[in-house]
C-alpha cells in the first residue's frame, strides 16, 4: 500500500535478533522432545 512496514527506529540487527530468538524459543517449547539445536525454523 506504499507505506513503510516497520517503524523508522527499527534496527534489523538489534530488533531482528530479538524476534528470531523469541520465535526460536516458542517453536522449541511447542516441539516436544526436540533439542534446541534441532528446532526446525523453516517456514
């Protein structure tokens, strides 16, 4: 729609890392019996 998708102060390295880790932890918690390093983060 022609608008920015993230706020101006969004830093992909700092803020994107937080989002990645939160997604990783949620996926891991919902994947019973899966080791942290084996968590599938493909979409």
